């Protein structure tokens, strides 16, 4: 996997999962993840199949959080696992039909350990405080998150409290990929929210490039 920019984690979107996924597809988002922490397996599978129908045949990849069996049954492209879920090497052995395996990391030691796992990308976070987890991991801040992103052997995705206001600092810390949850899912117009984030990313990236070119020219 190459760098893919905005990565949408869908958790309780106000417009519904299928409509949120459709907005992501329309906006050209490369990856969407379905995260339904408190749903039954039947409910998760039903929703995953709805999202798969929306993303099927598009440029938007679809991964399911935590549950590789549901991901496979729904025909998803892959699964994203956490540190306490099934380890990636076991996912690969038991579910070879999944193309993509992502892994959450929360400190430098976990980033280093991910080098020995067969993962396609890692998540790095939470960069900022976020209420999307019942038992949140310690907040990293952009500086430590940037060090973790730089240490990754595969594409890395910054996650946690990223929105229009915090995105420039995350990009300045070295992020090329960034995951958003509430910044899109809490919006009644998710496509507009996605496009606003993409526009902010373009503006921030251009400003960073200009600043770096000036520094290089003065050295």
C-alpha cells in the first residue's frame, strides 16, 4: 500500500453507515473502516455487507475493525486489529482471503514490534484526546506521534482527535496519512466534511512545502 491520505473510520455516523460510505466513495477516499464496538456479530455482518455493496467496484478499500471472520464473510478488503485482538500473523494464517491487515500502535515499542508482523499499514495514536474509545490510550501529541510515524516500516496513519483545526499540526509532524472519525461521522453532510478536510490538507501541505523550500534556500 502506498500513501493514501484521508482514512475514514465510520463509527455511529449521523447519516448511517451506508450513506457515509457512499459519501467517502464520492469524495475519493481511499480507505474506509467500519467500527461498531458494541454491535452483535449479526448486526456487524449486516452493516459490513451494506458497506461492501457501496464500495464494491470503486477505488475505496473497505476494512472491518477487530473481526477478521466478519470481514471475510462480508467480502471486505481487509481487517484492522488492535494490540489485544488476534495478532496479524495469525490473521494471515487463518484468513488468507483478506488482502489487507492493519494494526494499531500506541508507543514506539509497538511500532518497532510491528516490523516483525505481516501488516500493510499501522495506525499511530491517539495523537490528541478523543472520546471514541471507552478506555483511551495515553495521548501522544504531535511530536511523539511524528517520531512513531517516522519509525514505521510500512505506511502509517495518524489517528485521534484529528479535525480541521488539528490537521495542520499533524501534517507538520510528518503524517502523510490521517484517520478521522467525528470530524466526518458527526456531520449531517459527510461528503462536505470530507472535502473540507481534503482542502485543509492541501492548503497545509502547500504551506509546509513553501516553508521548507525557503529554509533550504537560506541554508
